[in-house]
């Protein structure tokens, strides 16, 4: 969760400041994303494709998940 916060701070400072200004803690939304690997946020066909990539990225799984969550936050 802290890595996601730092990544968003670096790539989208206005979004990071907006969340901070309104008292939104990254833990409030990103814990669920990290815990269930976005299965509750995206449709099943997309989940299957995403999980296929997770399985293929054995060494870089955590980094890939971090960037997927950042992209999800930036474009949602």
C-alpha cells in the first residue's frame, strides 16, 4: 500500500494531493485491490486475462500488481 502511495505521488502529484486534502487513506481502497487481486472490481473475462499475466510474471508479480493498481486508480 505504501509503494502504491509513493508511486502515485511520483506520477500524479495532483491526484495524490487531492486524496490527501480530502483525507482519503490509500488503505481504504487499495487493501481490497491487493487482497483480492482486483477480482471484485473488473469483469470475469478481464480477471482471467489479468490472472494469466500474474501467473506468467512469477518473479515480477508484486511489481506488476502495483502498476496495475496504479493504472486502475489513474484511469478509474
